[in-house]
């Protein structure tokens, strides 16, 4: 489980996130939606340890990890699939998997949440077909699968997905959402950031609308799928505009 309490963060003395409270239970997908500049990427980066919060707490399964370096937060069980995928152009798929794999600690080998390259390739067979190809030779969808594989090889309990369907064709968007549902069903707590409410609604168990770094609506995924009127109304309360918060 991921628990955020009063999370406040920003850039260069400015505040982007304002006292955010959010919980993602194990086995569920929680989508955070909002216009550009709403604070979505700031949220992901703060949870992942890429920037330090100025206030509030981040807990994984009840253990506080607030403000720790990114590598220690990853060790604590948080995996990040960054916006833009960011695979290494010159490394093969095989090399990406080998470098990303974190061998389990003693006593972890039987734990269902432990991921190995073989298990990742069973989930993402297309990567197995492309094992000898370099990152620059992969399609956008294949690069997204590789970015997801890298995160899983850290055997996270919480998975952060920052706009994972950006730039993908509709058929690939559906595949990514199916994978997200599969991972949640295996017990992962998934925090999905998306600018598109229509896409987020498809796979979310819960949704939060973020406006200028503040929560303006919380909604169950089932309710949003039945009637998205409240969701779209919340998003229309603020005009879209670029900003450092993402």
C-alpha cells in the first residue's frame, strides 16, 4: 500500500503540490488525472525520491520513506516507469533486463512479488522476440514495455506509471491498460498518472482529479465508468496550461 499524507513539494521555492492526501491499496489501480501543470509529474517524482517534499509523508506498507534518495526508495518497494520511457538507445533489450534485475534477498525467492527476467519475458513475450535489439531499434510500444520491464525487475510493491500511453496507438493503449490490470491483480499497488480521463477510467479502481496541486475530486472507478459527468466537470473547472508540475 502507498499512503501520502499532507504531501507538499515544488521547485525553486515555489509550491506545486499543496498538502496532498492519497492512498493506493495493494491490488488496485489509482489514476490521477489533470491538465498540464496540475502537478501530476511532480507527484510521481516526489514519491519516487527524485525530488524532496517540503512537508508531508510517504509510506509504503506503513513504512515511512519520505525524502529518502531515489535508490533507497526503490529498495523500499517503489518502482517508476517515467514519462517518455527513457530507454538506453545503445543497449539491447537483454542488457536492459540484466542491468535492471535486482536479485532477491535471502528469504525472498518464494515471494510472489519477486520478478526475474524470465518472469518478465513471460508477461511481455514481444520483448523476448527483440532481446538482441537495441533501444533505438524498438517501436514506441516496445520501448514502453521495456520501461515497464525495468521497473518490475526491482520487484516493487508500488508501481508508479507516468503517462504510460503517451504517443501510443489505440491498440497499444489497450494493451498497456490490460497489463496494468494484470499487475494490480497480482497484488501491486499501481499509481497511474494520465492527462486523459477517458483512458484512465478504463482501468482505474479509483480516480483523483488534481488541479493546481490540490485534490478537487475523488471518484470510484466504477462510478466514473457509469457516469463520467462529475469527472469531466471537475476537469473543466480549470483551464489547461503548461507548467513545471506536469
